[in-house]
C-alpha cells in the first residue's frame, strides 16, 4: 500500500491562513491503513484546528469528512453539492488523491495534509517499511524476490558493493539505524533457492523509460474500458 | 468514605484507559475544558494487559499536538492509581485543578470564558 | 612480454612482468590549478600511474577528468576514476570520449560512495548503472567501437586499460570472488583492492581467486594506506564501512609514542609490501597515502620499487 505520514500541524496551519470555511478530507484507502489520513485522523486534525481556532478567537468553520477513496472520480463526486460550503480543503489522501481532488474542484485550493512516503508493508502495528519503487518493469524473478532497485541504496544491478558489512548497508552509519544490505539479502535468498548461478552474468542496463524518467506514466486497457 | 475533590471536575468513565482515543481528549477541550487528565490503573496492573500504556502514548501524542497549536501541554496529563486509592484521586484532582488555575482559563478573555474546569477520564 | 591492447603505460609495465606501482591524488575543493600539479610532481617519478579520485566520499571537488588532463599535460600517466553515482549513461560515455580525446588511457570504474557520506547529503543520486556495467561499457566502446545506444565510432575509440576496485573485506565474503569474476568477465584488466590491514583474510581471498584462475586474467594491485596515527586506525575501523582493521594493528600503533606513530605506520606498510611480494597473483601496489602524498616516494623507495622501469 501507499504509506504516508501526517504533516506537522504548524505547516498545515500556515497554508490555511486567510481561509474561513475549511474541510478536512480523509481517505479511507491506503492512508487509513497506515493511520495517517483516514476518518480517525481527519477528526483529530479538524478538532485540533478548531481548538486552535477557539484559542485564537477566530470564527472559522472547520469540518471533517472522509471518502471511500480519493483516487476515484465517483467518490470525489460525492462532494459536488458540498463544495460551495468550503473555501479550502486539506486532503489527507496520498499525493494522487490530493491532485485528483484539485483536478475535479478546480476553483478550490486543495492542500496536502500528509507527506506521501512510499509503497510498502506493515511490519507490525505502527511500523511501516518500503518495498517497491514502481519502476515499471518488475525484475523480482531475477533477484530472488528481493528488489535491488528499492532495497539497495545505490540501486545496483550487480551488487553487493564494497560497503556491505555484516549484512548491513554502508548507509547505516549515516541514517543512524541498521539498514539491511539488499544484495546480501538477495544473495542469501538465491542460495536458498539454489539459483546462485544468477550471479555469474553481469546484468544489463535497466530501461528507465518505464519509470519516472519516461515522463508521467499511464496504463490503457482496452479490454476493460467501457 | 467521603472524599472532597473540586466540584468543577467532570468525570467521564471508561472501562479502561485503553479506550481513550486522542479525539476524546481533544473533544474535551473543544467542549470547553480548561484541562484534562486521564486516570489509569497502575502500570502493570491493566486488566486488559496494556490499555494504560497505550493511553500513556496517546496522551503524549496529544500533548505534542496541543503544543503545536499553541496550547500549553501541561493542560493534559496522565496519572496512574488503583481503584482503591480514593484519597489519591482526590489529591490528584486538587493538584490538577490548582495547576490549571495557575495557567488560567484555556480561552482568553476575548473568547469564551469559563470557570477553571478539569475533566477526568 | 605479453601483448598489450592499449597505449597505457600501466598495461605495458604489467605486461613486461614488472611490479606496478600506482598512487592517488585527491583534487582540491576549489578551483586552484596548482594543487593537483604539485601532488603529481611529488609522486610522478615514483609511480607508473596516478589515480585521480572522482568526488571521493561524495564530497564536491575539482572534477577528475580536468585533473587527469592536467596530469597528462605534464607528461605523467593518469588513471581516470569514474563513479556512476553522479552521472547517467549519457554523461559517463561523454566524459569517456573527452578523456579519450586527451589520450587518457586508464580508467577505474567505480559505483561510488553513497551521496549521504558527502557534503551534499540531500542531493539526488543517479546510479543509472553500476561499476560492473561501466566496465562493460568502456570495453564495448573500446573493442566494438560502439556506444550503448548502438552508435558506431569509426574513429577515435577510447583506448583504455580498464580497472575496477574490489573490497575483499566486505560481506558476504563468499560472494567476493564471484563478484570479481563478474567484473573480469565484464572486461576488467586490473584491480586495485581496498586497503589491506587484515592479511590473513586477504590471503584467503587471493587463494580463492587463484583457485578460479582469476589471477591469470586480471592484474591484482594490492591497496595500501599507511596509518598516520592510532586515531586514524580507530576511525577507519569504526567509521569507514568495508574497512577491516584488526586489533593488533591498533595495538601496535598505540604501543609507540605519539610522535613515532607515523613512522610505525609506514613501517607496517613496508612490511605488508614485502609480505605481499611473495603472494602469487599480486602484480603491484596501489599506495593510497590519504592527504599524505609526500610519503609515497619514501615508501616506494624503501620498498625497493624505485626507480620505476621505463617501457615503450
Ligand atoms: S551495502 Fe548493499 S544495499 Fe548498501 S549500497 Fe552496497 S550493495 Fe547496496
């Protein structure tokens, strides 16, 4: 899923200066799972904004709502009749949701309420880690099911580099926590799978046109189009 | 046993402090409380294992939230005591009320004023 | 004398069966022209080729290519270090062509330290390819006269002796020889190793690569960095990833008075060279005296590697 993290309240407050009627809009998709932008978080943010507002002696109208998803037009459309009641929206969806809102409601400022971080997994309650960078051409079949593009700090295709130490990546000392060396993991996994031979051949260049570097990407499926 | 604790306290009973969510703490302030304290069981004594520990983390989080919107985080606190410690409860209530009185009303005179109030959950 | 395929002096020295001696110079963090020239003057007579580091540890410095050109114009032999961290395949190939135009005949292909080590920790990285693929790219440009795009060069192919680095002390150890084999397969002709302090581990690595016959396919230059003092030894042990400093080295340095530690560091280095001369497959020495270039002549001389042979 897409993982996100709440933005500091101070930052959100700075966007909202001068707006009177504010909607805090949660999304019940990914960001609800990682407890950054679901209904629960929208309620907390709206409440905090109201308290701030009371303290400042302002008379802003701050409300909250949460949609099933903000990355689908049909759910965004649920707001059609309500949008006139607001001057600005703080969307707690991922970056895609924030932008989709802005595309549908072009007259209203839509501010992000979370920082969208990565595609990842829930390690345990309260701990989320990255797994995929959506490079557009999955090579997991070659690398024992562990992605070097994402797990290797240098995106190496022929790792591990000379900085790998006791299973940890060379950047561990810099980020202040143990980061697994992706290539060490790949090596151990290939060994288990009896596929160590994959190491012998130098890997070819990756085609980055399928990634960010190819410009905004799209998928068209004629078979499922109406 | 008759205990005297300040009458301006509203007690909201919950089965376990683990049930107290951040939104409940904030709502109390929204509704006009000048201070809030959560009275949980002694650490290690939670009937549901770790309800009070979770409450502790949420209180800490909510205190940070309050600080970031300019509210003195001292207005929110967590205490641990057992059900048999009535006098201790009264003492905490007095302590908290005194502290909140010192901080003054949550809303400045220009806004809504209220007598110092504390809410205990 | 074995046959050579490039005009590289380093290649010729090795082909003639001499010990090769290389060293490295780090360019300055400003635009002064004289720094690299002074360093090159200091060591030029004592080595066969001078590596020029490429923004090492991700700290911005004068570019490796420009500094190599300066060295080349002085009549000395540079080794162009190239990391894949900062340039994509367009820029890497372009710089290789530029180097070729100045007759730079040695290249050391590296992936490079992560940018978070350096002075621009918040910058982005490129890593369009890694060291292994860079080796292949240079080989393709040289031998097939092609760019990665397929574009054919009818003239002006880079004539480069291709090198790579290898760190026998990184983990997992069992992969190190495999990875070396991969670099050799990709086209590496010489290897400069990470600096060696753990001799038993290094010798084990040498044995394993000999078992694979790799010592006959690639020239191994043993990397050596003399310790200036015990503080440096401890720093290398604890803070520099992939460097293995055994405790007895630290003890030995700590055992002499502070003002004698530098001499002791050089002494250790000389003993290592003597020991490594006996190791089958070692074809030369890469002396990296970090910001201590003035000591290179002394080390080379005392190790019995001076004067350098002339080849043509
Ligand atoms: S230590 Fe491992 S994960 Fe880190 S950059 Fe090197 S190969 Fe990649």
